[in-house]
C-alpha cells in the first residue's frame, strides 16, 4: 500500500471522534459538578466556561447532606458478600465442568450460560414476591441473596475457560504426589488461577453495582439503598434536581469502576471469547 | 517385592474400540521395562491405569502382589514423571521436590533432609531456589526425578520424558536416566514411541500396537527374534525388509545383506536377484536401495553396508542379494506371526 | 555403587483407602461440586421463571397473597392495552436500530483499536466509560446533558442561530426526539463492549491471510469483505447477541431518562412491566407484559447453542 500517512492520520481522527463521543457525557458531568449555582442556572451564561470560579461546595453537600455515603457503604457491603458467595459456588462448579464432566461438559456449560440470559426485567416480579415471603423485603439481604444469580453463571463460564488453560499434568502430578483431587485443586490449580479469580472478583463487583431493577423493586427505605438505586431516585426531590451533586455522585462512582475494568479487560475478553467460541 | 503386574487389563473410552485390549505383563522388581509402540497404541493409557489416573474397564493391576484396582493414585506409593515434567510453576525447585512430602505430614526438618538427599543424588543442589521457568530442559528433568525419588516409591512411571528435550540433549539425558535407575534400583515402567530410546534403556521391552501386546523380551530378543511383522518393522532403522515368497513372508535386516554382482548358490544362504536403484552415502554407512521381484510384484529393499566395505555394484546394475539362512526370518502371510523357518 | 541408594521396604499400600473416600470417586465429586450452583440457579432463576409464566394466567397482585387462575383474561387485557402495543413496538424498534448502529460503529472502532499505539490505555479507558459505568448513572448523565433548559447542545444550536433562543429543543420532551434519545443512549452504552469483542476477533485473524490476499492483488475493500468479515462473523454474532439482550431487556435506561414518557411514547416492555407490576400493583399484568420478551430471548438462546455446538465443544 502506498502513502501510509493519510491512513495514520485518519485513524487518529476516528479514535478521537469515538473517544469524544463516548466520554462527552462524563466530561460534561465532571465539568459541571464544580459550577456554582448562579453560574449554572443563569441561562445566558456560556456553559463551557466557569463564569464564576469553580467550587467544591456541591461535593460537600453530596457527602454531608445526602445519603450518598450510605448508598456507597451499602453497595460495598453487598458487593463483598456477593463476591464471596459467587466464588464459593462458581469455583467448584467451574472446576467440575472443566475437569470432571467429560462429554457432558460442553452441554453443562451451555446450560449455565442459558441461565445467564434470563433477564432481571423478567424475574423481578416473582422474585419480589419470593423476597417478601422470605421476610427480606427492604433489606440489603434481599439483594445479597438474589445477586449471585446474576454473577454466578457468568463467573462460572469465565472460570471454566481459565481452568481449561491450566495443563492437566499439573493436577495429575499432584495427585500422584499424594493429594486427592480436591487437594490438588486447592494446592496447584487455584494458585495458578489467581488472575482468573481476580477477574471474577472485579466483574462480580461491577455487576452488582450495575443492577437497577432489583434494587428499586426490593428496597424502599433510603438507608438500605445501593448507589444505582439511590442516586437517581433519592437525590432527586420532586422536581428539584441537585444537578452538580448528582453529577459528582455519578462521576465519583464511574471512575473507580472503569479503572478496575480496564485493568482486567484483556482477561475478560479472553474469557468471553473462550467461552463463546468453545462453549 | 515391588513388582508390577497387569492381568488382562482392558480400557474402552466411550463407544469406540478399546484403547487397551487385554494386556497381561509383569515388570519385575528393580527392572527397567519399556512400553514401546506408535501413537495410539495404548501405552500411555496403560501407564495411566497403573498410576490410577484412569480406571480400567476390565482386568486387574497388582503392585507387590496386591491388587490396587480402585485405589486413588496417592495410595499406590508410585511416582510419575510426565512428558512435560509438570513442575509446579508457582513453586521453587526446593518446594517442588518437597511437595510430595508435605502430603505425608513430615516435619520441616525431615522434609529438608530428604530434599537435600534427593537433590544431592541428582546433582541439583545448587538449583534449589530457582523457579522452573529459569531451568534448562535437562535441569527440569532432574528436578522431576528428584521429586519422584523423594517419596521413596516402589515404582517409577515415566511418560516419554525425553520427547521435550533437544535432540542433541537426548543421548546424555538417556545416560543419566539409566544410571540413575541403576543406582536406586526402583522398578521402572517407561513409555516411549522412540525405538532407539527403548533399545538403549530397557532391560526388557514390551512392544504394543492397537491396544495389544505384540512381544515382550530383551532388546536383543526383540531385535533379532521379532514375534511378528509389526515388531520386525517397528524396531530397527531402517526397518526389516519383508518379501513375499512361496506363500510366506521372509524378512531380513538391511545390515545382514551382502551384495555381489554374481553370486554362486550356497547352502547356508538365500540369493535373490535384484536391480540397484540408488546408493546413498551417509557418512558412516551406505544405504543401497534395490528393487526385487516377489509374489506381489516389485518391492523395494534396503541394504545397509559400512562405508569401508568395498562396494561392488553401482546404480542400475543388476546384483545378487545374499542373506545367510541364520539371518532370515519367516512370518505367516495372513497373521504376520513368526513361523519356524 | 553396588547398593541401591534407596532403602528397601516391604510394600505398604495404605489399606484404609479401600474405604473409598467418597470424594475420590469422580462420579460423585463432579455432581457434588456442581450442586451449589445448580441448586441456586434452579431455585432463584428456574423457579421464578415458572412463576412469572404462571402469574400471567392469574389475577395476582402485590397487595394480597391470594390469587386465582384466570386463564387468558390477563393476556387479553394486556393485548388490548394501547400502551402495551406501543411498548412492544418500541422494544423491537429501539433494539434493532440501536444494534444496527452499534455493529457498524463497533466494526470501525474495533478496527482502529486493533493497532498498538501510544496512549492506547487512555483512549480505551474513555471509550469504555459508557459500558463500565452502572446504567443508572450513565442514564443520569444523559438526563443532565439533554435537559431542555441547560443542555450544552441547545446552547450551541442557539448561538449558531439554528434554533430560536427562546424555544430550546426538548430532547426528552418531544415524542420523536425522546425516542431518538433513548435509542442513542442504548447504542452509546452497548458500543464499547461490541467494539472490544470485535477488536479481539480482529486480532485473532492471522495476519498471513490478509498478507496473502494483498500479494494476490486484492484491494482493501475486497480483503475486508472476502476475508475479514467472514472470519469475523462468528464473533460478531456474539457481540450482536449481547447487545440485543442488553437493549431488549433494558428497563433502567428508559426509566431514568424518560420515565417512559413523554406520555407513553418511550415505554418498553421492561419499564412498562415495572410500572404495571410494582407501581400499579398488578403482578399478573406485569408478568404478561414481560413474557413477550420470551420469543426474542429464546431465539438468542438457540442461536448461541447452535454456535457452541458448531465449534469445538470439549
């Protein structure tokens, strides 16, 4: 191919265009969260400038006068417990599918994946009934019990790929060297699967943060809400939107989650395509 | 006595043909037994059943005279070395070697002592703090052997451990393996598809094909008295020449051929008329490719002569192949089995 | 050395193992390890799934725990409801349009992302933001960005005199614009995942194939359609299917951006099911609405299953 320069330039142009397209709403949110009220709400002002000096007062309001920190605490608590439950049920299941099921392995993996495709927007009605019957209505335990249904199928699928990539030799050697299958799993496979386990932890956590419908369907008291449920519903009182604080809340949550995702993205896609291509 | 015996052992995977189809053999105490055969012949499956990594579909396995069928690998007091050596990548060499001892619940001092002993025997004491990825192929083999040794097992099982080594390294690795086994005197069952390895290492060789035992014997017996055409052609490079004659198959090794332009008939030898196709000069030997007529039509024959042996024929010449009677082997045309001459 | 270096011992095989530790039997171990996951899924996915189907044939409400079987009554009511028909149509249209846009854009983006370049991490971070951010929060940022009074777009359009300063564009207040906004949000948030999946697919194509075609004389577009696209097709299907499921079953984006409005113009199955079921109190009707998601989901399942059985299922 002749002249490379036009191709390179247009690649950068395309990338910049996409980066702007994707990040603009967040850029706008980040910019406006420091705008003072008089600046923001005066229609005549140029929105792209700080006509009055930027201020941190909205952040202060967010932390001290709203339930934001409560929401964050709830989300973190739920996240940690759900990660623990997810690991406890996915790791053995994924190992069994990867090593112990022979011909059935592929079909089992697919069945697990099918469960993943059943959407929360279909299940939230009967589950809200079940949750109420269990007496967990309006507590974070409702979410702790239900979220693994979102996270476990995907985590299992991901882990099957990781376990398959560890050579069987190593486990069999450990079995010959004196351990049972479970012993070999714990001592040789798990240490080697740590990157995979980390990935599962991150994505499980992110999935729990992402849910909206279960959180609003099961929980009504502000003190028990998660970030996703609480920020759009509680920080908006009637028609008065505390926009700057709202945007601050959105950005403060989005950035760490995005950072975590980015660290583990390569493994995620590997697991995704391994699982998708090889069942 | 740590002899290993399999009786009528059988293994079928799923609905297909059996991978191992009724094999019975014994590895004597302290013996180095080689299981030799092409890929898919069932040798690795057999080894894995002895280890306990596969469950036999039929038959029995005995170690030291007691049946171990149904016992998990860790109960059989065996050690195994895989083709990849299966060194634990996340552990140092020292921890790799002491790993089997942790399962036995030995104290830290006892473990350290045994690791020192095993690594001393194999000359890898200086490598104890390294990680597997920092080791060469030969070093990895020694670590795998040290780990196998440290349990003081009754049986060693080795699955093609030399295949992953550089060709140049294999001869010296072979020497080390053999010397090691002779020093420790542990019964060893060794799987390979490489007949040179088998001939060099084995006290006895069991030749397998299609899940069945073809022949078991010393390397000399296997080489000079093959039990059937499979063994005859599998062992030896170039393989034994086979011709159909008078309703039987006769065989002779390339190095047992003499070539003359015109040979007088003799009582102690068979003479076959042939045409020389090509002479290959390979340094220490000459390979001479000849065409002969047999019951089926035209067949190619290879003769192997040392380089300093004067060559009396050239390409496109007609020549007489002379094979002494005692070098001739006869096989049944249908079954391939050896028959009396 | 004539003595073997290893002490000879009589063979001791640990006979206690004959008690057959149950967990040594792999036929037992496998199911035991799978059980927790399967029990969990059957109880909290399988069972509710059956329940929701059942509800649609009853008159269940959130108010009382008593309800009775009413046959196809609820379905008839649902099908007669004009909002339901709007929701159904919207769900299909939004999904289709959004995902078509996504596939085209994601292919381009996947292409340009597949090269290595400086600052790739930053670019990737920015491009992933729409997908990595929790749906509710990114919908919130759109809500602010499209606010009819304070949207930066309105300000730009106004200062360019494209629109009258006094009549700002009601991005979320006017039917067709609201629809466009929702579609835009759905496409925007599913684009990054599709792009990343396609990028992985592109990098897995051996470069020799394109190089061979170049040597054989094929130009850029020819290579793209004859070599790249066919090889990309399976993984593209995975990306599309994920996008379809995400858009088709969504409720959060619509709920937060428009509440299904203006009026009912942007209602979709998920959000209408939520309004009817939770806020309206009729579990039965909510269930009946949600059930219409089935055909598409089933179709997706079948496609995925067929793909999995085509490739190596080990």
